[in-house]
């Protein structure tokens, strides 16, 4: 993780703001390295639980007046070596970046495949660049103050360093409740550098440019089903392989679905010599699903037995939420992932593979597919997917999946569901970010929908949170299903090739996982984790009761300005007076969420120099 302050004048002393930023980023056991070079002052952090060294983060070429900082990894060294006809396998990441910059200038970033935030300072040209990876796996934020530009790979730290007591922009934190602009931060002065963009600055200009343009990928109508299965399987295996750094002790997220399962199985193969490889599941050990429900934990165990993985299920009690809520600013309210990191620390796992992003591309479902088939007059394939024996279903698809999205009409039932979700919000704070809202619900093709998913920036929201939380807990994450080559390949597939029959969608991973996953996982329909939701249902009332009497404290918090406390307190009154209050689950769920927001803002507002961050 790095941070910095830049001025086009030589810096004599570090500013107070830079010192605040450093302190805000620190955590227990971190190793800070200060860097000062001409117009730049800043530094980076290492953690003894990770195998990174100074050379993995910093490179200074005094002969060419060049400084490079990187947080993250570059995976396609072999490919780059072929492009430039040079051997670079021995170079650490920052030195590699410096070498490529010398050959190509900032255009080198177009050739990278990796998870990265990069700072390049070309002192000869008095120019610097900030670059963020294609999908936004690694966070990168910046702000301009007077004649200085400040940046960091820790979003909240930079926000806090420049906090002057203004009301927090809570839209940056409440995306689970409503459609928001996912590029926001809690501090309006701090901006995210968008995925697939770089920032260039010199004494005259500050320019932000998009360097990755997946919308330029053309549909390839010459592709066949056997071809896409074979080629995507090869790409997926390689995506896992190039992310398998043997300096780490690896594990993986593992659920009963095939996204995480195939990633975990392929990663296990890459770490075959590692004695214990754990599959970390959000399915709780302390839960009993309904009698007739599929127990996802049994699917996890099947995959583990087949692949030689040790299953690891989280255990979460109601009382745990007292501490989990107090740590909301560090876990970004991903409480179940904090439990995973607890187990990973016990197992000394410091590299976690994840299947995040599969739903959006390689294991994509049906949204937009019917539109493509309908508008391109591919009736035979359309009716193979939607048999005439079920006319009501076809009529529903035509209305809700094809016509409404095509004419930019969002159904009333969608709006109604959001109204219910926002019941305890003040009306003036229930508005959506319209551009993002339309990207989710208005499209005329699968391609348009998938490109919209990239434009909403919802994928980086999780990866950037886990990049910060994980690093401070001694772990890093890898997302093979978000490899840029896989995304670009999926975008060129005609929708007709994503149809097998009327029963099974998401056929790519179902087909290429043959022999790798149990058949019960490969052909599973649905994604509901009965054990997880059973525990949530059992504990929701108790979780809410833990914090129900703290509402008066919530009301004193100016950053909870969006909550309609009149409606909330009316609901609490009815809940206490009526044991059969029908909305008790919603009420108690919201109280827990508001507690998390409350503790987040309290930690955010705490004095940086007085706080011990763990």
C-alpha cells in the first residue's frame, strides 16, 4: 500500500496533511518506508505476514530521473517479453514498470494484465502518472489541495486525512440499500481514479484518460460452442496459474456454486505441494437449514473431497456483532469476510483466491441474451431456450426482459422493492444515481448490459474494500474470473452460443468444469445458501435487540442524517407492543445496519494521532 504528496516544486519538508495520511494508514505490525525524491514525498507499507519486499514496491532510477511505486502485481510477464522481445522475468514489478515506461511511455499500461495501482514520476519531464488496473481490483484515490496532489491506495485514510468536519457523503457506504454512484468516497474532496484509467499531470495540465476500452471488442460470429468452451477453459486455467505465486500460502473462497468452486479447484492444483489448502465458506457451521432445503455445505464438502481441499466454515454468534460493528471502518462492514480472515490468520493463509466477478462474465446468466435472440430474429434458438409449452413464461420474458429494458422502462415492482428497502430513510435521501440505475435496468443487448456492469463500477466496490482490509490483516486476494482476457473474450461471444436448452443457463462454466467439479455442483440450479439464510433468519431479531436501545445515540450522530428516526422509532414501538409485528425482520436488520454505519462514522471521526488501528 502506498501514498504520496506531489508538487512541481522541490519539497523541503513533509506537510502536516501527509503526516496525517501516513498515520491514518498505519496498522498494528505494519512496516513503514518513507520515500522522498525531488517533488515527491510519501512512502509505502509492508506487512511481515506477506512476502513482499521493498523491491516489490519501489524502484528509483537516478540515471533517468525516474521513480516508480506499485501496489499489486503484474501477471503477464511472458506475454510482455514476447511483445518487446526482451527478458523481464527476473525484474521486480517496479523495475519492470520502469523498463516498460522507458520503451513505450505511459502507453505501456495498455499491455499489462494484473491487479495494480501505479505511480510513475518522470522528473526529467516534470510529469507524473497514476494508473489503476483495468477492472479496479486495487483502489487508488486522490485529492488536490492548494499546489499539491495527494494520493493513496487506502480510500478511508485519504478521506480522513482531509476531513474538515464536513458531513460525510454516506451514499458511498449505503449501496446495499439504493443505487448510488460507486465512484464516490465519504469525503467529497477525495476522488477515485476509475478502473482502466490513468491520471497524467505536469505543470500545465491534469488529465484523466481511459486506456482500456472493452467496448471496442467486436462480436465474433465465426465462433462455435466447442471452440469457446475449449478456449475459455484454457484462459481460465492460465488465469489461475499466473496468479499462483508460490511465495504465498494459498486458500480460496468456496461455496456450493461453480464460480468459486472451479477457481478453488484449479488453485489447489497449482498449490499441489502445499500440505493444507483451505476452502473458506460464508456458510456458517452453527446453522441448521430448513428440512427440505439444499444444504450448500454438503456441496462444499463434495468439492473439497474431490479436490483435496480442507473445508472451513465460519462460525458467527449474535454476540460477535458487538465487536464486528466496532470494527466497521476496518472491515467495511463485510462482517462475514472478517470471519474468513480470522480463520485465514490461524491457518497462516495469506493468499485467497475468489470467484468474484464470474456472474458478470464467464458464468453470465440470461439478461440481454433473450434480447439478442429476439432482436436478431434468432427464433429457433429463442424457442429452444423458452419453449412454447410455457406461454406465460414467454410473455413475462418478452415484457420484463426484452421490451421494458429496451424502451428504458423500469417496472413498478422494481421501484416498489426499493421503496420497501428504503422504508427507514428520509424521502429526500431515497433518490438514486440515475445513470447507474439505468445501466442496471435499461439495455437492448447482452453486450450492452455487460458493458454497463463495468461502467457502474460495482465490481471494484468489493475488491477495493478487500484489498485494504486484507492487506492490513496479512492477506491478499486474487480474482481469476476478472482476468481482462476472459472479459474481452466473453464480450465477443454471440449470445446464441450461450444457449444449451430451456433448463440450464450459465453453460460455459458448467461445460468446462466437467471432471473438475462434482456433478451436483456443475448442474445445480439456484444460488441460495440455506444454511447462511437460516442463521440470518434465526439471529436477525437478536442482532437488532442488541442495539435497539442505542437509537438515541444514533440520533445524535450528524452523519446519520439520512435515517428517518420518526419512522424507525414508530416501528420499534410497534415491535415492543406486538410480539407478532409483521415487519420485525426488516426493522431489526436495519437497526444492525445503522449500528454499523454509526460505528463506522465514530471511528472515522476519531482523532488520527490518538487512534491505534488494528
